C-alpha cells in the first residue's frame, strides 16, 4: 500500500507554493482531488492512486527526480545565492519545491554535464571518490602542453597547497586542448592540476560521468530527465 501524505506537502513538493498559499488555493476551491474540490489542505492523499489537479492542471508527483542539465557558464552549482543565478533557477516551477540539489559541482565558469537530484544515496554513489567514477573534461589551455603530461597525471599530481590528487589521465586532443579524466572533485581541481604542469585553463567543459554522456541535443541552460537505464550509467 502506498504511503499517504498531506495534500499541502505533495503540492509543495511539486512547486505549487508555500503551505499558506496552498491553504488559500484549497479554501478557494482551486484544488480538486478525484474530481471534487478539496478545501482542506491538510487532508491525507495517496500519491499513487488519487488524481489531483490545481486550476485544471493535473499534478504529477514523483518522490525522486533525476535530471541532466547542460550547465552554462556564469551559473552557480548551488541551491540558492543572493547575488548570482543558480542551476536551480534554470528549472521550472514544478521542480522548485522538490528539494533538488547538484550532484557535485562545476565551477561558475565551467560548462557541461551536471546532474540534479533529491536522492541523497544516488548522489553519494556518484560523488564519493571511493566509487572510482570517471569524470571527463575538455580543457582549453594556455601554455605549452608537456609531452609527459599523461605520465604526471597518472602518477598523481601534487597541488601547490600540498594536496595529493588521485591518479588521473590527460590526453592532448588539439593544439591547445586536453581531455582530462579525474575520479574526485576537489575545489578547482582540474584547473589546479593543469596549473601544476604550467598550464592555465581558459575554458572547461564536462562531457561525461561514468558512461553517462551529456546529451548533444541539450542547449546550454536546458535539461531533461534521466531514463531508468541512464540512472545506472554513471556506475558503468
């Protein structure tokens, strides 16, 4: 039997407003449960069985959400910020109350694949260095790319502050581009690793996490939900 939950909690999860706003919506007859006006926002409903609508729009409840976002430059990988736009600001109302957060982070000027979810266990499986999940980046750099960059990265780069990075990969893909694969996500790590071998990163783009590739159809700032199969690709 599906777990019952308060109507206002369900509607808030789906982005329909605060508890006070939802109380007014119900009071004014805007909320229907199984075709009948429900004027009490505290009633218990069954998300799996009851048909709920607000102003004629059916409410579709999902406990967990899994999104792939093409993060644009200039947007923070955060849930809120007083001064800058965050990745959550790119999502429609229906996700605003679901408790989504970025799975790991990308620097403000870094672009590419960013996952969003409200499933903490799934997120931890991806972000934990112990899981050894590859994150692949395309870095555009200034400077002379060392011939032994791959060997240095495989040996484990020592950063300027003394942090020892896990073994990584660095393959030159163009005159000033390098494909970099890491299994951890320290603060500005890829940029600091490149700095350790004399390179300055001028642009950074994440292409994949595990076997999950950024959808080439997604424009910067756009997103889509992951299929059930895609949710397991980061671990392959």
